[in-house]
């Protein structure tokens, strides 16, 4: 009889379309499924507060989903180099399976473990699960990574349709029980104070909630996405980003769902803006794969000369908590604090305001979003901040400075979104702007001229 199979889950907290779990079920041996909270391996970035809240509830849901198939989720905490070999020994596993990761420190850990476990006689296999196109499979004609999105998008399309999603196993044979941590002991939930009321009121983490969210994404809403996606007062976004970040859904499931509803050329053309968002996510992971220090280092080194200013007293806090006196910025930052998410158009506006009106280093904004977004991941968060700053791949031109007043007039003309999040708008309780938009725009252009001279 074959030895047990150990399935190591990471950012793939689902049962359906989980290639590692699918392969384990096909193997026919008893299965042990583990989630390891690794906050100790070298280079790993500590998960932000809102993301930790999501992780707790997603693991709770995954535990229930696996129990429904007859299996059990084992929880452990520690460095993977120590805990994974220990679990292999405890479970008597002769095979360990996982889905691949793409951030530099995680890849290093996985490669070292794969080598050491194989030397010990353990069969190890990894699978593609979190990206439609793995970073080493999409390159320019010269074999170099893409730096511009549109050619990347075209190259992905040229690779053909992604594979179909895999079904969930009908049942799983559990391996003999081994000790497991109590999830509550991990302290992932905020308690003093408990600031997560808005998150609880907004989201239901877990694979079932993810499937329901995807199912609610109708052909009509996908077709309307191109017209309404920039209007924060309209419920036109998919709400899929945290589902993809935690792997409660795979990009293969999303691509297939959207593609099935776009059978004619006209429908495919109208679905393209939505699918481009999936490929933008892939583009950012491609960048991170080749630039693992994306959260701390400018992608374009000439931006090392940018003359960032030290935040004046209270400026950064005013931005963080939606008290800048600029309504669209404040509405976005309050939405973020309450729900752990923010409308994408408003993300661009709030980031531009911090970087280009306050001249505050993009890394400080990226760190705040990392701590407050439920969908913050290691690729999209820094890549998008660098895009706004102008320091990233295929970045916004330095002279593109989002005017938050004009953006509000264009995309929230009736102020529905702003009033939803700023009930005191228009009263004496609402503060005056902390910066002059016209003057600060010129200050930003002067600062960017320094970078332009450096690169010229």
C-alpha cells in the first residue's frame, strides 16, 4: 500500500480546482492536508492586519469544507524548513504535493525543501494553480520579461485558452490524525480594539462565499463592466480580488466563467476589459518574479533620485484616516478602513494624492494598504503603487497627476460615493484641504523633473 500523501496548502484555500489536492485524491492513498503559518522564514513579509482577519475566517471555512469530504485540516506554525519535514515524518507521508508560489523568498524555501525531501526519499511534486501563465512562460521575442502591459496581454492571448478548472474530489481518505494547532491561538483576529466590524459586515470569506460571488457575476454585469467600472458609486465591480488573493477561487475558474458567457465576437470584445484585469494581475506577478524586492526598491532605478519630502505633522495620519479635506480621497480611505477594500479608480486617486500632492514616498502608502487591504498581495500591491508613482513597469507618465476634484466630478458627479462615506460632507465638521491642489501639482512636476534630468 502506498504511503500517505501530504498536501501543503498556501495561498490556495479551496477544494475545487486545486491541482495538488486533485493529484493527491487520484493517488489513492490516505491524505493529510496542512496549512502552515510561516512568519519565520527569511524574507517572508508579515501579513497585514486585515489580511490576517480574512485568513482566520477562510481557514475556518476550509476546515469545514475538508471535513465535508472526510478529511481534516492540520494547522501548524513555524518555519517551513523545520515544520514540513516534521509533518512528513509524523504522517508517514511518502509523497508531498503543493501548488507553486512565485515570490522570491517563497520560491527559495520551496526549492530547498524539494531538494532535501527528495534526498530523503520523499516524492515531491508541485503544480500550477495560482496563475494562468507562469512567469517563465511569457517573454518577449528576445526572451526577456515584458515591461509593457499591452504586449504582455497579447502574448498571453496568443498562448490560447487556459485549461479548464478541475472538479473538487468527491471524497478524501484521511491519514491518521496528527497534532494540530488551535486556530484561535494564532491571534489572527483583532481584539484590543476589535476594529473588524466593517469587515464582518462586508465579507464572508471562504470557498463557498467565493463561488457564490462568482456565480452572481452574470454575463450582463460582465458586459456592463467596461462602462461602469470607473464609477465608485455604482455597484459594478466583481468583488473577486480577495478571493483570488487567498485562492478561494482560481484564475482558471474566473476565466472560464467569464469566457463561457462571451460566445460571440461582440460579447468577447465587451468581456475583454474584465479579462484584462485578470491579466494585469498576471503582469504584476511576472514583474515580482523577476524583481523580488518590488515592495522596497524602485523598479526604475532613476527614481532613486526622487526628492521625497518628510511628511509634515499630521499629514500622513490625515491621509490614512480620511481627513485630508479632499472628499474623493477621504471617501476612499474611509471605505478602505471600514471594508478592507477600495474601488479601483479611487485607489488610483488616493495613491496619486499621497505621492504627487503630498510628495510622500510611495512605500509609506504601500505599507498602509498592505496592512488595511483584505486583498493585498506581494505582487499587485507594490506594483500598482509603483505604477502610480511612475517608478514601475509600464508606469503612469510622471505628468499624470490625478486631480481628485475633477475625478470626482467625472466619476461621482452626484457625490453618491462621497456622501456614503463622509456623512459630515458640507458641514462645519468637515476639514479644509490640507494642501493646495494646484500648487502641489506644480511642486510634483518640479520634483519629477529631477528624475527626468537623472534619466536623460
